[in-house]
C-alpha cells in the first residue's frame, strides 16, 4: 500500500502594470518613471499630456510615484512641483 502524493500548490504572482489609469482623461496611458541618480520621479499621460515631476524618496517605486501623482491631482495641483501642459 502506497501513500497518496500531495498536490503541488502553484503560487501565481501578479506583475505590476506598466501603464496606469489617468485621473484626468480616464484612459490607461499613464507612464511612471523614477530616476534614482537624479532623485526625481516623472509621471506622464501620453493621451492628454498631463505630467508631473517631483523629488523621489529612497525606495520609491513606480507605483508609489503614480499614487503620489493621483494625490497631487485630486488636491487640485496647487503644489509648485506640479507641471500641467
């Protein structure tokens, strides 16, 4: 009598998206880049042209930069670091 084999549990890891939803035009065209050498984060919508550049913190990723961009947008973009074309 042999014993039954256990099933291998596959863990599916989701990758982070490269393009995000634009809060202004509603399209999935926002690209976020974080430059560690320049210590700047740049977030640009390729559809409507909305863009923002702000200083990044150590350990900041593209998702964190996008979230900060959305926060700045919904605050009204009153900060001096926001550039809207």
